[in-house]
């Protein structure tokens, strides 16, 4: 189980990142985000990074990047993490990346999923996911939610991070 943290901000720079792996030039990107209070966080976007809606990230975009808070990191400033999921911030669309338990409640207890007949359920590669969603790491794309604790929503889409 991963513990996901996120950081959101404006993309200020995108450059190629040398992974040290032969024949991967241009496949890894170094993306700098500047937060509301001026904090800077750098993310390495690897070929396995999932981009919600397969969006192209560009300088000036307002994005949220999710990373594994339990993964080892280099102790440098500004901080640098490997991005697991990245998404452009858009009005009327919310994204949550988290582990959802047997009741489809997120690990931070802030969101409960009510899967509806129109909820699209896929894997990262776009293929339909037909197994049980419980006790998995999920990318949840949703809109309105209740004001209860936890908030409840019927998501538009759920992507399983297999």
C-alpha cells in the first residue's frame, strides 16, 4: 500500500531528465511546480507516470502531482519526487489518488465512493477493469460530493493503479 501525498502549483519549467538508462533520452521529464505560497517542488515524470485524461503538461498549467510519501527521497531543496499521477486542475472536476478500503473509503477517511451505473472503471492503459475495486490504490475523477464526513460521491471515472 502506498501513502499518497500531493502538491499543486503552476508549472514553471519542464526539461529532459537524464535517467542514466541507455536509450531513454527524452522519456523522463523534470517538472518544476511553484505553489501558492512560493514553495517550489520538482517532480520527475517517468514513463510509468499516469496522466489523467492523457493530458499534455505545459509551462503555465496549474497541475497537481501525486507521489508516494513512503518512498525514499533525496534530501535536497527544493524537494524532488517521482510523480505517480499528474493531473491538470480543471473547474468542476476533482481528482483523488488514494488507497480505498473494503467500504471504498479513502485512507484519510475524507471520501467514500458510491459506484454508479455510469461510472467508468478502467486500468491505467484504458482497458476495462472487471474485478473488485476494494482494497486498491485508485485514481478517482469526480464532481459533486456531499458535505458529510466522509464526503460521498458517485465518481465519473475510477482508474485502478494495478
